[in-house]
């Protein structure tokens, strides 16, 4: 690979209470996390973790993961093949993985409502789909900067993030060894990898945005596409004429890519080279099937700046660019905010869908308030759940370190878990058929005091068990019909069991009839409650 | 007080970067947390922490806090006095504290849309209001159980919770020393204290719900009212005929109070003594001005059980009871779920307002999914933010330990902060005039690299600073115009400043006109984007 020293230590083996299974579905071999329950049942969950969680995982980071053998490079992009009516190997895998028909996958991709980020040169990745007809996905950002971390740490974070459910990874490294870091990540990543090529381009000008050129940028994109980057954030919507719209904002331009391009446009007083060369860029991406992630360089960086003219002007331009990209057969998703108060969130989705032909929306949170640095995984999980319910296809996580520093291993896990919560809450609200199965299985285990099952079915079995054991560590407490909250005498669930026992044959007719009569009475009063006492 | 040993160690002194100020507003002396900014400005924030955060705090837990001198006992409840047109001392204090007119406070209380939980016997508390016309409030549950913790720990948690913003405290102790624990908490609490009297009543029957009687319960209520409990959860809506509706639920009855009353009803096959004696209970509560918190004993304990017939049947009965309580001059709020998927949340608020004459809604979360034990402060902050935006007046926090154990000091803080986020996000979404001031001040500080100010304005200055310092601990980094995320060469905010510098006199006319023309062109095309290339 390279001769940069990398500490090869990453976490392997199954998640506690689960085992990795590969099921043959419609002729495709698909991985699942199988939760093995103490009552003999099991539940298979969507799995993002790749071979690292295999029971007998043997990982050689210097060799990389075993590539898929069925990558086809000479028939164009997934979008082009979907339009031609082809169900690709990637689509078949995704259909089996998501539990939907392959035709649905093909159709959503053909319409541009879903993307399959799968660079021909990243065969180590297990195909996945981003689109609102499917489970809501989560991206985890990793990457070092000039002042922090090593390649080994970043590879470890990649494995760690996918272990807890990250569906894609973005390598946002900005320091030394950008190329080498990305190489290590790509060769070992079981999920698609995204980048922001302008970051590396800027390193090549020693940090001076005014020295950027189209040629330098283009060569960087080709370098990264050759390596296997699956999707690239391109801030081609930051146009010269939009820059003044940010002057009176509370937080100006907060996107790194956006501010770099704005600085370039201003310095040269000419239109963005990303915009003027967009067609050529499309041709490059089409060759590798790299997916566009059209960046929102003018996204709001504070509640005050949400949904302003600068933001929506850029979004209109992203709509133009979406059409151009698709006309070249390139898959497209659209990046979204940022910081948005709850009552302004849904408008973002509606406008994006209208302007960008329902291209998958990919949002950063948004944070529902600015006032909680160190807890922005929570401020943003609130916004993320709401925007995903409204139709966002993938959520870019925010960690507790947002605004304060780069995430370490703990932050990465905290961010991923918070975002799995948001994504799952949205799946439930959207009526995703598999989502509620898991809630029901966990709640049933909880109600039946199957503690081990409750832990195993949770997003983070280790922490759930650790918290339980802080007060009741002994093994018998794992099967006891009470817990530390109420103590043995006081358990509501035990009392409920007594109630169930009182009605072994179901609800008696006279009680059921009483309820029906009561219900009718309520309706007779115009659904208003009868007031038994004079006021 | 009592001779039970209590460790008198609680946290005192101002929050980092703030000082406690008492401002004279309309003749009332009101406490605020004043954030002192490095640019010479300051921002005064609503403060719940009582004298513990005074600069020169001298606290004697054995003596208790100094009582208010202006408590009037012989003119009835706040509701009765509001109806009579009186602006009480409590209302005047609240108006100054919330920044609204005293007449608004009086009117909302008179209409029953807001409550002021202020037992005449709890003069140590600083008056506050719960109602949807005011800032969204947060309650923190504390209390020991048969298997955990001491009185000293619970007093410490009370002080700790109010330090971080808890507006009320519920003492849910179920173990030994219930009376003494409550006494210590009441005498030292600067916020209203709520309880669930049935818990103590059950201790008196040694945990056997079938041995409960109205007389035993009534005497417990009087005992607690005499001590100064400000509001009491009463599960009077769990009627005999509703119990069978829970039999086929995934998680049956999960409310402790609800299950106790259900067990009693079933054992005696008669109607709940709380329901049949409700008028007498009202008379007792009116004497002290204890506020009802009508409990949702049949709230859903899982996503599967949300918004079901059992839950809504009880809610209709709570509507009946609301009218009865108000006819006795007793203030009322209504408790709500629990576990509810996002798409079913708003219906809860609509129905509560319709059935309960807009009595303040007080909800536990709700959790938007069941699958994340150990992270239920997050699953529920999502639901809490949404339900508060829809009109819930107070949010009962959920800590990371929910479903797993009782919260320790760290959990209490994590729960309070998560819920301050949810409440504040809702205040923003509801257009609360003071809410956005804080976001703007913090974002401005962030944009101007005033790190100390960013920390000081945040919900948790200590953790924000700690996270920042993990990567850049040196003091000069607190004023440096970059941070560890991007490093010095790469800072979007620095670049934005360059952009501002490029337009020192505002946006040039030709650019502004260009935007206007573009905007018009967009409108001319029916708000559809012009596609420059053929597909």
C-alpha cells in the first residue's frame, strides 16, 4: 500500500449478543447482524460493518479487504444502466439487503431519486443505496487536520464508525498525507467513501485559495477517482453573485469548501471554475461512476441565517447542476444544512425536491439550536430526525466535538449512535416495514425481563449492559423480574403480568361492551366530554 | 429538620463565565444568570438555580433556604385569585422573570392554560409558571429506591439539576426515609417540588397494592401537602373498565402509579378510589394550593402501544377530572407519554388540548424509538422537542439510565442538558422573543472567535471548554482566529472575514441588481429552473 507507518489495531469480532450471518437471498449472498435471543428466536438486522464483525474475522489492513469480483466497468454508471432497464449486481445486492424488490431499486435509481455510490475502483465496498424510498442512511466524517491525529487513528475510526452503523464515510483530511490516509481508508472500507476534493487541491497551493486553478482541481479529482472515492462534494453552486448575500449574515460562510470558492471568485472577480467547467467534471465522474454530492457552500452556520436568500439562491443553482449531471449519466445527491430552527426544517426538503428533481437530500443535522456546543450530536439529532421524516435520504452525523475540535473514537461512536437514533426514528415515522420489528422485539424483551435480549437488540449493547450493571451487577439480576428503578416490590411490569393473568381468555364481553357503549356515548356528545359536576 | 445523616456537600458558586444578578423589575427583585462577554456586553438568562449560584453563596442545608415573606394563605389558590382579577406577588415575579406582562400571566392562569405550582407551605421556592404562552419548562426526576442511594445524594442531585436548568423537581423516592428525603429536598429547593403520593402510600402497606385504601391515601396526601409539595401526580384516570384495554399491548401498563391502581381495581373489582373520591381530593389540594398533575397511568411504554384506545380512553377521563378540579379552584396540568413515534406525536397535543380545556401538558419525552437504551435522553429529546413545539408546556426529562437504573449525578446533568436543548429548540420554533437572542449572541461569539464567550453562553460552559482544550489547551488558542477542526491555513470564518472586508460599504449596486434580475427571471419561469443544456 504505502510505507507510511500505520498502527494496524482495529476492533474486530461480532457485536455483543449478535453474530454475523451471510444469507443467500434470490441468489445473492448478503450480510446481516443476527441478534440471537434467549427465547430461541432471532432478528436479522441491516449490517454496515463488513467482514470486521465476522465471527472468525482475520483482517490484514496492509492487504485491504477482498474486492468484489463482479464490478463491471464498461457499461457506464448505475444511473445509465438503470435507465437502460438493467438490474445490476449492485442493485440485486441492495434489494436483498433492504428487503425490497430489485425493480424498485432500479426504478428509483433510473428516476434519480436514489443513488448507489460505487466507484468502479472501490470494489472493497458492499453496495448500498441512498434514497428516500429506502432506509435512512448515516454518514460519519473522519479525517485528520494539520494539528491532529495519524493515519492509523483514522482507519480505526472508519472501522469503528461502520461497526456502529455508519453507512458511508467521508474522509475530510486536510493535513499531511492526505493521499496515503485515503488509500488506507479506501482499501479497508466496507462502505462507500466520500471526499471534498477542494481540500486536497488547496494543500497543493499551500493553503492559498487564490492560487487554485481548474486544472489543478481537475487533476485532484482524477487522482481521487482513480483511487476509488465513491462520491465527491463539489461546491459548484457558490456563484460570484451570491457572495454579497452573505455579508450581513451572523455567521457568513461556514462551509470550508464554500469559503474557499468564494475567496477564489472574489480574488479573480470571475465565475467559479467549478461552475464553468461543470460539464467536463461530469465526464470525469461518469467514467468511474463517482456520484456527485453537490455541496451547500452557503449553508447557514447559525439559526439566524437559516433559509435565507444566499442559501436558497445556491440551492436553485444546484437544481440546474443536477439536471446537467444527470444529462451526463452521473448520479447526484444534494447537500443540505446546517443550522435550522425546527419550524423552518421541512421547507428545506420541499424546496430541494422541487428544485432538484427529488435527487436524494443529504443533510448535516441540522442543529435545531446554536446554544449547546459539546452536545451538538443532540441538538442536531433533533433536526436530523425531523428532516429525515420529511424525506432526507442520508444524514451526515455531528459529534459532540462539533465546533470545538476533531472527533476522537468516543465522539465518533456517540455521533453514529445519535444519528442511528434519528434515522431509525424517521424510518418508524415513515412506516418502514422492518423498523418497527426491532422496536417491538426490544420492548417485548424489556417487558418480559429478558435483559440480555434487551441489550443485544439495542444500538449499543455494551453501554446498555454497563449502565444496568452499575446498580445490579450480579448475573441473577439479568433474569430477575424487577430492576433497580423500582425494586422488587414495586414493579409495574410484574403487576401488569398479574393483570394479564386475570384475563387468561382475553377481555370479558361485558367489559368490552361497556367500552363500546362508553365510546358511543362519547360520540353522541359530539366527542365532547360530559361534565358530571356543575362548575 | 430530621436526624437522618445527610452529607451537606452540594455545588455552589456561579456557572463559569456568568455571575448571578438580582434585577429590580417593576418593583420585583428577580434573579438572572448574567453572562459577561469579553466585548463588554452581557446577556441575562432565565435562572433556575436559586441562591446556590450566588457569588457569595453561603448555604446551610440543615437550616434550609430563606423563605419568601409574602406568601398569602387565606385567599385561596392562584387560580381562584387570578379569576378574581388579582395579580399575586407570584404572578408579578413570574412576569418579570419571563419578560411578559403580569396581566398575561394572570389571564393564562385564570383560563387554566397555565399553572403556578406554589404550595403555601413551600415558601423556599422561587415562583415559576407552566403554560404554553411561556418558555418551555423542564422537570428533573430524582429520588432513591429500595436498592439505591442516600438522602444526601438526592439533595445534591436536586441542587445539581437546578444548577443546569431544571425548572421543577420530582421526588420519586420509593425506599426507606421517604418523608425525611422529601423534607430535606423541600426545605432546600429553589424550584417547585412534585411527588407521586401513591408511592409513599404503598410503602405504608408494605408494597401490597390491594391493601391500599382511600383513607390511607388521603392521609398521605395531607402529610405531603403539609410539608409543602407543590404538585402531585394522581392517576385518577385509570378506571376499572380501561384495564382490559391494556391486555393485548406489547408492554401493558408501564406507569408505576397506573399499575398500582389497576391492581387495586382488579383485586377489589370496584372503581378506583382516586376517581370516586376525587372531589374530596380537590378540597384538600385547594387548601394548600397544591397543583394536580393528572397522571397518565395508561401511557404507552413502547412504540407499538402509542396512541391506542387505553391511552386515549384515560385521557378523556382526565378531561372530565380537569373540569372537576377547576370547579374546586384547583390548578391542573395533564401528564402525557411516554413512547410515541414522530408521526403520532402532534395528535397527542391536539387531543389533550381539546379534551382538557388546554390545561398545561406535561410529557415524559416522548421517546421516538425503543431501540436505544443508554441513550434515551436522545431518543426522547427528539420527541420532546417536537411535542413542545406543538404546545407542551413542561417536559419531564429522561436520562441515559432510563430503563436501566436510577440516574446518578452525571446522568442528571446529561438529562437536564438534553432537555434544555429540546425546550430551547421549541422556544425558537415557537418564536419566543428571548430565545433567539442567546443563539445569536453565541453564534456571533463563535464567528468572531471569542472562545470564552462561546463557552460562557452555552448550556454547559465547562464541558464545552474541556472539549476544546482536548486538542488546543493553550490559552492563546482561546483568542486565535482558527481552531483545531481546520487548522490555521484553512479557516472558513477567516476567509469570510476577508469577504466582508471586500465589501466595506455593503453590497455594490450592480451585484444587488444582478441578483434582483436573476430573481425576476426565476419567477418569470414559474419558479422553475432554466436548463442550459439539452438532456
